[in-house]
């Protein structure tokens, strides 16, 4: 046998009372792995049993170690009846299987029951002994490391990037295999949890095998998702980027390490060297995209499972006209020839990464996306998931074709997601079309510090990625271009959209901000193909509406680029929800955005003219206010310096939606191709009125607050030592079934706005404060429910410090603990003024699920600054500010189900969700602490599915969380560590405990 697993049960504490006569418990433990089960002795009449069992040994194959979790069940012994279940613990063995893995899993694990939640804790020791297996036909992938972070992990360098890996496994859902009269909630929930755990392990092993076949040793940007297809089955799928990672030596770290108080040319938390050559792991590297809407419609396809391919939206640039610079032509041609030759030897690359070293992205072409509506059929053979594979392959081929149409040969920042309602499934994929550095295309090396200069783009690194990659004489869409405002040699669009992070070398003016577009659309209830067709017809218009809103709000803030763009389309029985989130910035390489002009049809009506003028004044005042708020003061350039006529900013604007032009004022504009500079909005158009409403009610954050959905805020580089993660879930029940599109859209917009306002209110004592990595997830779990989930991290910064981007000297920042108000820990239920009711729950990461009086046992024995006890910290960022990551311990990928039949007694939906999320936090921390870690980075809550039946006093919730377990030490810690592997973070911030 190539592997031996050993487990020891030490003790338990705080067990629930199971014997009402004695108010005690006769507890024992079952330890199961595969088909082998061991039992401990019964420890009678105690709520804190001390088993101290022998070592239970399991001799298994190494592939079983990857597929199976160690299952620990705590039971109460009954002599004359069946033993009562107290709860279970699932322990993933995979973190012990890597060469650099921890030697033992040891700690207190919460005992979790799907009905009652956490019911005490159990102390467990787990060891693994692996034997060398040189069999090249083996089915295990031990040794392959997985990382959830979407950038190269800190402390590593990418010696080789092999490419995109994907896999999916399918099975029947146990929830739909039970006959209702014999189904027990606990039995079906536990069967579901165990199956998902098995499928997750199998999926990870299969992806690891693909990586080994490529010659890699790691998967970066690992994204795993669960598709609950109801009676059709259960699908677990994952994508990632296969790499060969090498540990950085301590000597190389000295060169790339920057003082916590220095401000890099990228974001505030990553500090590559100034020229971008020293560190191949510059995490601030991010790319950009272009932006009006080009619809490349695909033909409709009807197959046995009804496939309708939705038109894809490609964002590309629109700006003032001009011809291409002649001096750049031969070099661009040479670059394309070299990359095309390399492409013949390498597959079209997809990257799930969003951050790259400086110079890796030569040009960015635009955002490419594809959606498809499918009818789900029952999974007949779980071993043959060809149908789902074929669906995703169609989507990826469509993405490739759009990227090639933009003159690009790669897609970066790639992601996939689904939305399922009964038998209809919407498959979505998006990414950024880009031209990569030719050396990567030849060698697959991400470290391009010594790139052959013959293949370098002649543009400065601060603007090269903005230059268009396509031939402007044969563009796949109508667009206007202007010469780059930095190098003044090559063409750039006037607006850039991107799904990835802001590049470290990008020149930015002022600060960034969160920009969101929100949309609700009603649809008729239908079944089968009729329902799928109705959804397919709505999707293209919804995407167009979302992007017009984004363009409006971008111009309203006087910005010209979006980063981290994430678009969600969620389907329900009678509505579709759309939410687009991104971080807007002002790139100095792009032209200044124009204003927004309001026009009406009945110009002779005095009241109408006054109404138009009042709206126009409000919009102009808002633009001027935003320029001051976000400190957007671009340098003035002469027309001769740029090389082509550039209209004055007051004359510049963009074509909006309406193409009707009855008035003389509007008829002077060429609205079909955007050749003029007026961004015209017809207020007599119903949709345009809705857009004006969304513009005027979309208030800026209060003074002292900033928001973004990227890891750090562009334009802020002086972070203090305070950080705090929080999660909030808000559920809105619609009480009026006869709502129009406009009223429904307003309710959804108000829901998101009020959620943000609640954050500002609860964090009001901590300004200046920035909410970073705001991750919104929307869902329609039931016919009358709208659910919005948010995970974010609050970071403070010193507003009095200088905003210079390059600082060579500076003292060590003093630690300032971020004291959050207690009301953020619990957000009680409330009733909205709208015809609806809302339930909200916010959980800070330091909240404990244990009741008062109980010791907080779920703490790591390691510390950040020498103290003996500290909480395991959690953050959605890929780093903890003010610390350096010295070791990655493996990924945490956990799936939990919670069900209750006493919803009102638990405090309603708000109390139920709050306690469940707090318990999830506790269980994640316990597993990290047992591995010897003290932090979770790149944390995300991918799924939070709530199903409620208030009439029966029942509710069920499913949550999937993931992240990287790590060991961190403070930047100021001077103790010698041979495994120190920092890559140059500069944020000096430590979370409040």
C-alpha cells in the first residue's frame, strides 16, 4: 500500500446534553475512512469526555487519500435504542500530501450537525505516511499544490506557465433520491455533504493529474463551483492555471522587499521593484479593456437538450478620430509575426489569473464574454459527463473566436459561472482578450525580467497595455481612436473595460471608486423550451442595458477605465437579475471623458425645457463634484502634442441609447456611429428615464469612505495597520406580485444601495476607510425572494500622508487597531418602506459562534507579533497587510448545509443566517489552526443558497467557502526564519482582534 493514515481521538468538550435524566452524555466516536470504521470506548456521563484512544490506522491507496475525507462522527450511546447522533467532522487529508505540507493535523474541531449547528468540539490528531510510488500509471496527483489566489503566490516565482486546466464530475443529488415519507432532513443533508466532499476530492485529483501530465506542480487561480441542478443531478466543476512554481530564495526576497511605509507604482499592497524587473511576482499588475458594445451574434442552435447561444458582448474603444502612427506599424507587425509563430507551437492560452508581472501583457483588446441557455436533462451515467463538457467547450470556443477577432491570442482574467432555475441553466464565461509577451508564447515563462528587447513594444510600460492590438483599418466594430496621451505614438480607445486587476505600471490620476449597474427584468412563467427561449431573448438586451449603465456612471465620475469587471445574470421563475460591478479609474493614457447631454422631443414646451435644464444642471454639478471628490485633475495637453484633434472636454460625450432624433438639436448629431461628441439621452424614452433615475440616485460614498471591488483602491498608497473582513447577506421578499420592470428595478437598486449605506453607517467611526474587494452575489432562490450577499474587507489609510507614488524612505508605521462598532456583528430584521420585507445579517470575522461563557477555543497557537494567542484571520485579499506569508498550507474548500424546522424560534431568517455564517467562520478557522496556520487569504463565499418556507417554519441554507490557509508573521518581526518567502508587500496593516 502506498499510504497509511493514522488518527487519534483525544477528547471532547462542551457536548450537548443528550440524557435528560442526568443532564449528561454517554459519548463515543466513530472514525471512518473509505469502508473501514473504528470506534472509541464510550465515555459515560460527561459533557467533556477524555477518550485518549489508540492510533487508528488505515492502509489505503494515495488516490483514496485525495478523494476521501476522514469522517468523524460523535454519538450518544443508548442501551435499548438506536444511538443518537451528536454531529460530524470532515477532515480533508489533501493538505498533508504535498512535499512541503504540515506533518500533522492537530486541534479542536467544531462538531457540526446540519440541524442544530455546532454542538461542542473534539480534539483530533491525524498523520499520513506516504511511500514512494514510481508507477507512471498511478491515478493520484499527490504533490500538486493548489492556490485560490488569482496571482502568483507570494514567495514563489513562476518558472513555467503551462496553461488552462478544467475538469468536472457529475452525480445524482441525494436530496432528490429520497421518498418524502421516509426522508429525514439530517440523513439527506449528511448524504449530500459527504457526496459533495467526495466529488470535490475526486475533481481536485483529476485536475492534479492533468497538471502532472503538463509537467507542472501547481494550480493557481483555482476556482471550484457547485451546480445544484435539482432532479437533473449535481455537478462539481473547477478551472485553474497550471504552473511550475519555484520557491524564491531569501536573497532574491531582499531585492524585491519594500518597506511597509513605501508606496509602490502599483497598488499599496504589493511592491515590485521600480523597473518591474526584479520581481516576477508583481501582484499589482493588471490589465485593461475597451468599451462600447459590439454584438457578434451567434446562430441559434437547437439540440436534444435545447441550446440557444446568446449574442456575445465585446467591449471596445470609442474616442476621437485619427490615423495610426506609421512608426509603430513595422514593430507591431513583427510582434504579431513572432506571437503567431509561437501560437503554432502552443495552445490558445486561457488564464484564471488577474495579476501579472510588468510587461507580461503587451496589449489588451477588450472584454470578451459568452452566454448560453441550456435545458437540463437527467444525468444517466455519472462516469460520462460528456454533455456538460460539450456545453463548456462551446462557450470557450466562442470566447476564443471573439478574442481572435480583436487581434489577440490569449484570454486572461477568465472565469465561468452558472445560474440555474428548475430545468433551465444559463452558462456564462468572460475574460480579457490580450496579446502576451512573445517570450511567454515561446517558452511559457512568466518571469520576463530578461526579455529579448527585439520583441518589446516600444511604448512606455505605463501605457503599452492600453494600446489597441487590432488593426484599426480592419476593426471588427465601429470605434473611434485617439493617440495615446502618454507616448503620443500609438492609438488608444477613449474607454477601457477589463476583468482583471489594474497593472502595476499603469499611470492613474486621482482615486478609483466602485461602479455598479443593476437591472431587473420580469418574464412570464413558462416551462421547457418556451421558458428557455424567453430567457435567451432577454439576455442580450439585459447585457446591453448593464453596459450602458456602466458607461453612464463612468462618465458621471469623470473616469475612463473599469477594472475587475464582473457581470452576473441570475435567473428566477418570473424574473432575471443583472448586476455588474467594477472599479472605475482615470488612466492618464486615455482621453478625458465627456459629459452627458440631456435632450427632449417636445422642445417647444416650456415646462419640458425647464425639466431638461434642471436634470442637466444636476448631472453637470455631479460631474464637477466627483472630479473634486476623486481628485481627478489630468494634465492639460495641446492638440499638436497628441497628434490628432482632441475636442474640449465640455464638448466630449458618448452616444447613449436612443436613436430617435426629432429635435433640431439632436438631428445635428450622427448618432449611428458615435462620430460626434454629445452623449445624448432622450428623456422621452422610457428606458432612458430609468437610466437618468439610476444616475441621479446613485449617490457617492460619504466623506471619508471609498469603495472598490479590486484588492486595493487605485490612488491610495498609505494604508495604516487596520483591516477587517465582513460578510453580509440580505434577503428581500416581494409582497406585491404586480410590479413593473421600473418599480422592480428601483427596489433592487435600493436594496444594493441600502446595503452599502449600512456599511458606511456601521463603519462611520473609522474614517478614512476603504471597502476593498467588494464581492456582490445576487440570486433569486424562490419566486418572491431577491438575495444579495456581500463579502468585503475594510481597510484604513492615513489621509495626512503624502500621495506620492514613489517613496524611498520612511519610518515604520505604528499599529492602529481598527475598533469596529459592535452593531456590525448583528443586523436585525427590518421592514422596508417598499412593498417588501428584508432580512439582513452581517458577520464580522472576529465574531464567535459559541455562546457567552464558553472559552474561545478556535484560536491558533501561532501569533503575528509574539503574543501567545491570536485569532485565525480571514481576508478576501491575497495577502494580509503588514504581514508576510512564510508558508502556504493548502486550500480550504468546504461545503455546509444547515436546515431548521424552528425558524421563528431562531430569530427568523436574520438570526438563522447570522448563526450559520458565524459557524462557518468558526469551522474554517478550526481547520486552518489544526494545520498550524494563522490566516486564510483569498477567502470567498462562492455560494449561499437560501430556501425558506415561512408557513411551515422551515428554512435551509447551503454555503460553499474557499481560501488559502497560510502562516503569516508581521513585517516588523525580526526573528530569523529560513522559509521566509515574502514578495514585497507594502501595506502595513494588521487586523483587529
